[in-house]
């Protein structure tokens, strides 16, 4: 819906994109406002697919990418995965960079040299402080709601870097910030600041949303104790998610178990349809948990401890939840040491080799992603295989998923693959916890939007504006 306005698929291996006419690069050297063409897109595809980057592009076997005319790009693949079209459209490398900038400077690493086609132009970046954009007067799009209006509305967009949550709350409370939401990575991930703001500033607009269950965890299944499914079951059964929801989350969390994918996507089996022999292990039952640990050969010692594990936590906002889990596990004789680290450090830890960490580590469940996007993680050899899983049965399911040729089969096999992880309890379900977008009442055009197209965040900002009269009347 941005640079490409439509596509055709004359056969399962050929994808033809029709580039929007009249899109111009920002009026900045070396592009100087020239029109974007199909050749620009081809240049980027060739660059993306031949570099080793975090992307699904290298997974596909490419035959050719050509510009058949000024506004048409033809992509030919060899044995494409079922969701190849969506990967081409939505991959995180799907942004088209200015070829002349790359040819002149070798890359796009320097923000001062960037030239794009979007609604805003980057004009200042103070590391750790603020990023500033100004309106692109030549942006191509009109407002879908008000077609007579050309986007964007606002003249300047400033993203402040405020790492301290209390400072963000204070800035929102005093009207110094208009928007704290997902697109700016300013959303709140815990309930306490929301309760505080709703009490002091009931006029604020709060939009909860349920992106993914970030308080879930991956078991390291490569070594004791979690190479035994009875232990994995027991850890899950020891945690009372209903109580955590009613207390810590004040009823905002969704505790009902899910696999890696949210059932609402159509690619996962809802908990109500799980067989009872699987359901029982996802319910709170500490007595049964203790019995399983005894059966698995982990009796309590003289100090009451069965074994000790580490919990690798990569998100600081997860600490409160994990401390509650730590308390529940202590009740069944499992001592947990919470180790906070950033994702690259944890990634380096589990990439050192299978079994490089001794316990559980952050993993998101209940995601809104498609099967081929999320279910590749636990496959043998994947760089983000946090549980260290290497199971031929699972690998066979995932490989079969990659070569389905109908939507019905993709859905059926996606459910089966997702449920394999559920019944083998590779991940610990942590509840679908809410995140919150918060905006001032004078911010118009915002309806809690996550983003408009995967990775397309500035499209949301282009449709916002400030009701200056309301803002002044409210004393700001």
C-alpha cells in the first residue's frame, strides 16, 4: 500500500509488483526529488538478497529480479515457500533505500546522508536524547478518511528518549508529551503506571493491546532437569496465572494458555479444544507438580530444595512478573536465580552451544505471527533456537509446512506444528500480558493503531494532528 500499489502472480513462482507512480525521493542531495522507479526497487532487492542480514530473504532461492518497465518489478523464485509473497511485502528489509546514497557512501549508516520517500525527513539525531523529523511537503499520499487532505498533517515530529518510566509518567501527566505508544517504543508494559495515570489524569486515552506473551519462557531441553518433560510440566503447574492476573495485572492479563501463535490468527488450536491429557499440565496444581518432580527423581533435599536453575530475563519490565514466578517455584522446592541481561548477551550465551545455559530464558508465546515466521525458531540449527530443540519429528513438521501449496493445508499443518510444541511443553506459558498506548485528548487521528503495515510506523504519525484549541483550553 505504500511504494507498491498492487501485485500479480501469473504463476506460483513469479511475483509482479506495480510501483506507485508519482512517488518522489526527498528533495535532498544526491536524490534531489527525482521520481522513484522500478530500478530503485530492483537495486535494493539485489542488495538485500546477497547480504547476510536478519531477514527471510536469504532463505529463498532467487532466480531473477528485473524491472520490466519504469513502474514494474518482476521477481522469480525457485520453489518458493507458501508465504513468499508476504515475505516479499512485509520483511523487515522491505524498505527501499536510495541507490545513489549507497553508491556514493557505501551504506546507509549515517543518518545525515539518508534520503527516503516517506512522510517525514530526518533532520536531527542526538544519541540517547531525541530524534527529529520534519514534514515532507512532496509526500504522495492523501488521508484515507479525508481524501481532500494531503498527508502528513504535522510540521515536526520529535521522538524523545526517556528511559526512566517514572519520568515518562510525569511528562505525560503534565502534558509535555502528546503520545506514548508502540510506534515510538514508548508504550507501557506494566499496569502500575496506567493505574496511576488513570487516577491522576482520567482525561488521558488508554488503549490496551495484546501483542505477545512476553513473560513466557523457553526451557533449555538439552540437559537436566528440563530434558525431562515431567519437570517441564511441573514448573508450569506450580504457577498460578489466574492469581497473578487478578493481583499483579489487576485483571488486564489473559491467562488462558496458548502455543506460540494466537488462536485468533487461525493458525493455532484454542485451549478449549486441547485434549484433557494436555490441558491438565497447563492448570495450577502444585500438589501434582510436586508429585511429578518426585517421580522424575528430584526429591527435596535437607534444605527443602530439589534443584536450582537460572532465569535469564532480557526485558527489565519483566522482573516483577518473574519474581512472582520465582516465589511460586520456591514453594515446590525449586530455587530460581534471576539473571537480567540484554538480548544480545543472552543470544551469545545460548549460541555458545546446546546446553550453554542452565534453566529458562525469555521467549514470546501467543504471537500474532504466521507459522513460517515464528515456528522456525525451535527447528534444528536455527540461530534463535533458545530451547536448543533438535527433534526430527518437529523438524519434519516444519519442513512440510514450508512446502504446502494450499491455504487450507498451511492452516492445518500450522496448527499441528504449533501444537507439537504445546504437548511437548517446550515453552512455559506466562500469560498474554497487556501493553498500553497512552495519548493526550488533544491528539487527533489516533485509534490505538499498532502500525499500518508491518514495520511501517511513520504511516501512523502522518495521520495525526494536534487540536491546538483543545490543548490551550486545557492549559497546555
